[in-house]
C-alpha cells in the first residue's frame, strides 16, 4: 500500500525520518514486527532495532504488569 501525506513546510524531515517515525510508532503499539518495520524503512532488522532507541521505543515490549510479575518471580 502507498500513502500520500501533505507535510507542513519547514519541518525539514527526510522521507526516511518520516517512514522511521511511523514504523517505530507501529512497532511500539504492537501493530507490526521488527522485521516488518525494517522492511518499511528499507533497513536490516538489526539496523531497525538499533535505531528504535533514537525514537524512544524499547525493543522489549513489556507492559507494567508483566514487569511487576517478573520482579515478583525474581
């Protein structure tokens, strides 16, 4: 699927940055896998995962209850 979006002038964002922002958000929301995100932006899976931190997205998709459960079991 392709999508056309009108971006406000002056944002100075590259096409890659826009794709990466969208892919990172979709990954963070659990809507796509890291492999799908990598494919969206044209990177290897490893490179995509390494860039997620720049977009403030954790590779570890834990919610608070899972973390609390892990701590209780530790």
